[in-house]
C-alpha cells in the first residue's frame, strides 16, 4: 500500500458556517477518528487529488500542526451536483489494531 503525506491545520471553530468559510478558501474540513482524541482539522483541497482520484489505496501520514498520525480515509463526501469535495473522515491506524477497509 502506498503512503502519502498530508499537512493540515487545526480548526478552532466548528459548525456549518465555519465549514462553508473554509470551503470558500479552498480548504476541506476533516475529522480524524479512532485515536485517543477526535481531531478536527482542515486541509487544502488540492492535496486530495493524489489520494481520492486514484484506484489505489493509501496510508496517509497526517501532519496536523506538528503532530503526526497514521490513518486511512474512512469516508469522503462530495457535492451531489458539482462533485466538489465537502468533507473527509480519517481513521487512525495503530499497531496491533485491526482495520477493515474497501479496496477500489
């Protein structure tokens, strides 16, 4: 499985209006689940090109303001009409913990 690094920035404000403002700035709101804490962050939309628009599965090395996580994409949500990327959920990977995922 290939590995890809994505750099993100923590989100101070959560909610619909703040998510809309992020999307207008070409950022995608993201959430990292599966670890000790849930991490809310945003990533520039252009960084998802190699991750989501390919038939290959990737392990993602997330760098959220200096904190590193290993994760996989759990879910990606797209706009129903213009197919713009709206939201991405990541699942943190830990050694010894089983993960079930769909391979395209």
